């Protein structure tokens, strides 16, 4: 019996400083997704980016000026062209943050994002359906990864109003609610104190600027001019008047 499966090409690229899983880690998963969801596809692209690059893509294509975890760009190839399914773009820094929140590896989080992005390439849209896409995603994670699915309901990024607090040991934590409000008040008090100190500070005395080289010595005061009095001629003893 001959294998009738079509060849499947995966294009890998990275624009991130972080390292993401490659062919050895995700190749089998992508082939299984193609066989299950898009048997006629012969190619797909997977690109890793940083949050800055993802934010730019999200702003240009969705009008949202914020980063996200995964974006999908289905192919619009004409009839007869190479059957490329589309492009999946994943932000590795965001995937790393979410992996830490769930207590899993970065690879495990990326696997979930790959399945999510692949479903979008196949025409599924969880923002318009009645939960069918997320249910199918959970089923695929159980079957293809043989593990329980990761939640996609957890908000990506920080909560509105949250603040980053620096602890004494140098670590940073995200605080919300009253802790965030107290941090804002402390920062406001610090700013007000700085402004008051600037207003009270005395202006610095102007210092005469000296040119390059050795400073010149001050010129000594000129001595007072003597007033010479003209002596009167003494009377001649001979009695002759000149």
C-alpha cells in the first residue's frame, strides 16, 4: 500500500532574541494538525517575534495597539498556486510569561498557541462561534499532546490598574487593588517632595569663568604720583638782579 499523503513544508523563522521550539519539537504536531484539519495543504509558516514586533503587527492588521500571544494570517493563494495554508506568528516573551503563570514549560505553551493559530488558519473563529473552536482545541490537545489543555481564558498581560513594585531584594512583582493604589500614592508624594525641594533651593552664586591656562595675577596698584614743587630761587648774595 503506497502512502498517498502530500508533502508538507514548514518554514521556520525567528525575529526574537529568545529561542523557540523548532522542527524536532513541533514538527510532528504540525504534521498531525495538517492531516486532521487541512489534508490538502502543502505548506505553513511559523514565525517567532518579540513583543514589540507583535504589537506592530497587531496594530497594523487588527487596529489594536498592544501585544498578544499569537496571530494567524490565512493564505489567499489563487487557484493553481502552491497550496500554502498561511502564517502563524507567536510572541515568545508573552508565551514565556504565560508559561510561568501556568507553571509549564515554554514549549508546552507554544504547543497550545500553535494549535490555536492553526485552527484560525483553517477558518475557525472563537470570537464569532458558540464555543466550538475552543472545544475542538481542547480535544486536539488531549489527543495530539496526550495532556490536559491549557486555559486560554486567562488574560494575556497585566490587569488594568496594576503596577510593578520593586522589592528590597531587587525582584519585581505585579500588584493590584489596594497595593497598587498605595504604590501610586507613594510615587505621587515623592514627586511632590522633589518639586518643593527645587523651589526652596537657593540659586547658586555666579562664579567668574576663567579662561584656559594659568590664571592671571591681579595687576599691582600703580604708585601715587609725586607732586614736585618748584623751588624759589634764593636771593643772590652779590646783590645783582638777574
